């Protein structure tokens, strides 16, 4: 296995998308493939490195492991490196570009991978859960055993490609293989299609799967269910099913990675005098001490009340931002008391009660009068 950084091998950033990684690999594969560089050991090694890097970075689970642990996280894992011959993913790249690959006879194709979009609550995403999902299925026809031919009838070899499923075509200096137009790449011709599957070789239905959601997943995370994708052709392996998470917006909390955020309204008296308030968390209520003189917008941290990382045992924090709620629908007596209270603040030491307010208006006054004498006064508040 190569010890060079996979991202450096493909010349992509660590935040590169799947499309960018595939594009980079295609470019290197076209340049260094051994068929285009015969007897060039350096090109062969670069092609192997690119294929190894692509195999890891194109797989979401392998990529996540590699991002966290590097090459050491892949050592000893089956499939954790370049496997197979030179065809690898390169044949797939050329199939997209030219309609065929370099290989000879076309074998049974593995089943397609599927993706299921699963919407879950924030509570389930943080705590983990099990969810049953119902998905469409495409299974090998039992009546014809996936051949597509009516039982008892024969399947003939295509006379155009002689069973290869591909025909070789010349495009300038470059020769490529395309799917045979006579048999659509199957290499066979069916005279009597199976009545149950109408010659397709597959039947369609639905199945229910139980998906275990690990604690800490977030929107965009995917869970791979190996072998739960579409059935392959004539005994070829099934594809995989990827369940992609979409976490619903929460009424109280906002999430950023492993940190939770919560806005907490408090009364004017609590902010001024201080006190203890109950704060909602995903694990129940927690007590938060509000110091006297707390200002609106001030933030407090509740350590360990956030989200447990899906890739480690670390638990994030919760950030509580307090907002002072102005009293509404006051009675005449309440208004009278507030007016008395406001008058009581306008005494000799009125500035110490509202330093930001007075600092602001002093700055405004200096701005219009051109007096900068108080510009560096530490008591003028933030407007300096």
C-alpha cells in the first residue's frame, strides 16, 4: 500500500467532492494506464497509486477512516488498498467516456448500488436508534434463474460479438470496446423470453430492512448495507445500499458538528439580580447559574451537554445564549413602579448602572462635535 497522501496523489483537497475525486482519477488513469505506456514501470506505479487512492477516497467509509487515522487506519483491512488487476475502476471510467473498456469478453455485471434518503429527528440522531425502511427490490427471476429465457428454451450466442458482449471500434489512434448493438452487451440472444420477467431476468418488488443508526450521526452521513442493493446478473454479486441521513430541524436546538446551541429567554429581574434557571437539554433539564448584571446575548457553556461524536467517545458542549425579555401588557401600577425605578437610576452614579448606553451616547456626541478627548477613555464603553 502506498504511504503517500492519497489526496496528494490525486492532486485534490481534503474537502474535494466525489465528482472532483472521480474527475482527478480519470485524468491520471488516462495518462498513466499501462496500455498507453507499455514497458514504462514509472507510469505503471503511478497508475497503481492513483487506483489505490481512488478506491479509498471514493468509498465514504474508507475515506472517513483514512481522514481520521491515515494509512494506519486501513492497514489490515480487507480491501484497504489497491486490489485487483489494472482494470479496477479504470474500466468503469472508460465505459463512461467511450461506452466500453479495454477488457475482452463481458462477464455478468454486479448489481447497482442504491441510496435511500432517511429523515430522522435530532433526538434520534444524537442518541442512536433502529429504523425500519421499505425499499424497492430487483431480484434475479426464480422462474428462469436470471437467464431471461422461458424455461426449456435455449439461449443463443450473439453472432455479432460471438458472446463477448462487446465489439471493438477504432476512434482515431485509440481503439475501444463498445457494447454490442445486436445483443445490447449481453452476448446472448433470447428467442423465447421468460413470461414472468418478460426476458429481463429480474423481478421487482419491495422489502423491509432494519437499519441501526449509530449515536452522533449528522446530515450527509451514510450507512452502508452491504449486499442490499440491486441483484447482479446471473450470479454476480449484489450492489450495496447506502442510507443517507437527513436530520430534521429542531424547535429548540441548533447543531454545529458536536456542539448544540440554544436560545434562552430570561426575565429582566433575573438578568439584573442573577439567579438559577432550568435549561432544556437533549438529556433532560440542567441548571444554569445567571450572574447578576447579565446582558442580552451573553453566552454560557454547559460542558458535555452536546452531541457524542460518531467517530469517537468525545461529547461536545451546549452553548446557551440568553435573551432578556421585555415585559409586555403592563398594568398601571407596574408602569408606575418601572417609572420610579428608572428615576432612581438617574442619580449621581447613573453611569455605573448603564455603562454601554452612556458610552454610546458620549461617542455619538464626540462624533458630531469633533471632540476626540474621550476617545481613549476606558469608561466610554465599546465605542472607542
